[in-house]
């Protein structure tokens, strides 16, 4: 099983390796805009309980960016390979189990998400943000990448056109990007909306990254919720892959 997982990961790494430099440079654009606009611009006139607004939003930006990168790193290629290039059929015909393919793709998404997050950490440090990296911060980040890589895979296996994948981004990921504790705490939102936002995985990731980067504490509630999402998405993705293999 490990060799099968490694086969999937190695194939994606070879693709990324050929354009790693351009990939890293492209991952710098959006974070720089966020840091300039919210950190140096709006953030200069705002203070938070535990430091500056820049210190507050950096964990949110990392959660947001790792969500988008991990989701698109898996979702778009798998959707295209299934519907247009028909290269997913190579995996379906190969002696690779469904769970091996799912885990391999998730690991590939995690890799891209970690690289992108590392770029943000470097940029945030240059911009003057105070960010404490520790074991629980890294665990939370990896789990956030894993959740949205798995979500990208599930969406790609169920969406039947590139337009449907784009709509998934618009209706699911975009609202989460702005409402899930990335730029502000959602406790001022109306009751039902607040409750919905609170149970979303990106909200829990933002809370956990913020907590671990300031106090270094163990975000047990957030990690518990995130693990439930991850296990559920892996199960759904594996089940769909088995259906396609049959």
C-alpha cells in the first residue's frame, strides 16, 4: 500500500518539481497583497487584544491560502483528468487500491499547501508579524491542508464539468474565505449564520492556528472537529473511487 501511495505522490512531485521556482513566485502574489492591504494599510489603525491586527490576520491568511492551494492542487487536475484527459483511467486500471490513490492525492495537496504556507510565513516575518511556530501549529496546518485536499478530490470525483468545479469554488470556498475567522471573528454575525460558520473546518483551522501561534496551547476542540471532517471526506472519496473502479 505504501508503494502505491508513493507512486501517486511521486508522479505529482515530478510535475511540480519541473516548475517549482515559478510555483513559489506565483504563491507570493496574493499574500503580499493581503499583507499590504490589511497589515500595513487597514491594520495600522487597528489593535487586537493579543497584539497587532497584522499578528491577528497572518494565521487567518495561512489558513485561507492553504485551503485554496490544497483544494485546487487536487481538485482541478483530478477533475480535468477524469473528464477531459481521461488519465484517471490509468489509475483505475492500475493495481492501485482506491484508498492508496486517495491518500496519495491528499499528500500531494498537503505538499503544495505546506510550500505555499512556508512562503507566507517568510513574507509575514519580513512584514514584521510576530508568529510563533510550534508543533501544534504545524499539525493544524497539515490537517487543514489534508481536509481541503480531500475536499478537492471529492468535488472533482462528483462534479461533471469544469463549470461545476468553478461554481463549487464560488459558492463554497469564496464565502468561507472571508467569513471563517480569517479577517475577523465571526461572533458578531447573526445567530444562525454564526452557528453555521462556527462548525466549518476553515473556522476551526483559523482558531487553532491563531491559538497555537499566540499561546502555544493545544486546540483540542478545533483539531477534533477537523479530524472528523478529514475522516469523513477520505471515506467519501474512497467510496467514490471504488465505484469508478467497478
